[in-house]
C-alpha cells in the first residue's frame, strides 16, 4: 500500500513519506547494546538470588546470607567513588558516599535481624 501511495501523483489521496533505511552500523550497535545490557542485567540479578543460597550451603549460617549482596554493594561503591573526579569536582561528593554507606548498613542490619537476605 505504501508503494501505491508513493507512486501516485499528488491528488486527494494521502501520501506516505519515504523513510530512509536504517544504516547497518546503527542496527549492529543497537543489537550489541541490547545483548550487553541483557548480560549485565542477568549478572546483577543472580548475585542477590543465588548468593544467599550459596552462602547458606557453604557456611551453614542464615545470619551471613546477605554477605554476597553486601559485597556487591561495596564493590559498586568502590567502583563509583572515583568517578566523582570525572564530573568536574576536585573530589567526589560526600553525599553519594554517605547515601551508599547508609543503604549498605541498613541492608546488613535487616539481614542480621531477620536471618535472611533482603
């Protein structure tokens, strides 16, 4: 139907605008980005899901079930903290570090009280 509409001379009929094809490099990069995000998402979801079960099997203590998630949060903080130097300030903001530390301590507190991962 698009072909018929484009080939007509301008009359009262609706004319469909021709869209240029998407370049192959953009299609390829979009696919690679989607695959990369899928792998990162799977990895980040497996730590909280399986980490508690693995720690429970290895150590036998439900009180330590949140250690895998806590370690992941600590590693995220260690990676993200130096990034503050890239956004233009002479040192990373203290607010980001305080917020991350508060969230981690809350998660550890909840885990120790309930005996299960949060």
